[in-house]
C-alpha cells in the first residue's frame, strides 16, 4: 500500500509553501501602500486635490471661492473629511469642496454622492474627521 503524506506538495512542505506565498503578498501590499502614499504626496506638492467622486464636476469646484479657510478656529481646506450637524439635527459626513464667500456657505460632497451646500448660520456643529494629506 502506498502511503501519501498530506502535508507535502510535490516534495515541498505545504506549510513552507503557504508561508512563502503570505510573505510575498505582504511585501506586495507594503509596496502598494508606499506607492499610494508617494502619489498623494506628489499631488499635495503640486496643489492637486484628488476627489474620487463621479458627481463632482469642474463646475462644482469652480463655483467655490475659497479652497482654504478658517471656520470656528479650524483651518480647513478642500479635500478634508468633515462631519456637519445642522440646526435641524441632521448629520452629514463627507468631503469638503470649498466655501462660497458671498453666500457664507460651504460646499461638500457626502458619502451618498450628494452635493450639499450648508449656510454657516445653519451649522450647529462640525467636526474635522481627517485632514487631506495626513497619512500617519
């Protein structure tokens, strides 16, 4: 009777094979993360803000007057992730596109792909979740 050891695969120990594959996947994911960070740093250096939303058009970006501004003592800029609570107690999470100076309002795109315009007087609270370009 032939004896077959289930732990071997073509003469190579199966556990060694799995460990080798896992190490290769780990190295590939680390390099992918490093390249993604370098790409975003390059965008920041050239003042390019990358917003991956299909509902945001060039018209939306052009209608905002300010890309960097102060709101309640916090320095905000386009691309920051914020949470807004209105006076009607509605909560919105999304990415800031900019501010309209004449209307005293901010423009943001929510995670539900809606473009929202909030008057500063109508905002009860807001919170900065993540600044654009901070990775660590």
